C-alpha cells in the first residue's frame, strides 16, 4: 500500500508539473486558460456557407499568440465544393500588412457550422465553430483546444462593417458567457477607417 500511494503521489506530482508548465507557457502568450475540458456549445442552425462568404472585420477577440496587429479582416471564398478558402490580414505596428491563407471545411456535412480550419500543411486543423450569425451584420466564432485537465478558449466577434452596435456586442457576450468564456478578457480591435486605410491599398 505505501508503494502504491507513493506511485500515485508521483503521478499526481508529474501531472501538476506538466499542468504548471503548460499554464506558464500559455500565460506568457496571454492565452485564456480555463479548467476542465472544452465546452460543446450549440452552433448556428441551418448554417449557410454561401451566405457566410466574403469579408468580415474583427470587432473583438480573445488574446492569442498568433495575432499581433490591428485592422484585422477575414475573407472567405469558395475554393471547391465543400472547401472554403480563408485569407486573414492584419496591419502591424510598423505599417506592414501580415496575411496568411488557409482552408476550412466541415468534418461532418450534417453540421456545416462546425468547421475545421488549416493554415499549415503538416499541422492539425483547428476547430472553427460559428455559434451565431445573421450573415449581413455579425458572426460569433468559437474555438477550443483541450489540454486534458485544462482548455484554451479562442473567440472572435466579426462584423461586416468596421464597427458593431453595442447592443449586438452585449448579446454576443451573453452567448459566450453562457458557455463559460471570459468575456472580460476580450480585446477590441482597432478598425478606425483612417488608421486602417493601408489595408485597402
């Protein structure tokens, strides 16, 4: 019994060390880390991919390591049947435009709002779930990475125009809060027309 208890204790210590290490690395990158496994929120019913295509402006996002700029946009196009082309662009502090392209597709055609997006050939795709959209004004996108006893949340509030009405943002915040997302951690993206004019050049 003492040996079993010591073995269990060593396993727990190892898990704690791994968890602490992950927390330290992710916290350094300002990721939003939450306890437990990823939630499974409801997504947009009868999602219409064709209506979702086009350009969206980023209004707010949870912080993450792979996005540094402002004036962020996401443009979606139909690459082939069932495959959506993705082009993300942002304006960096030095005035240069950073862009990355990829593709997205639904893993299960019966759940078209649950997309998987890939930007690099040898990296696993990431979930891109459209929780809510009216196609003409706003979209709420959620993604989550499981780390066993923890998970990392990603969320984006998108708009067809550079800005969204405050009441719409509050409604989308309510949706995120209902699944345990820390809306107090959301960052507002600078979409000032003058500041972002370089993006249209």
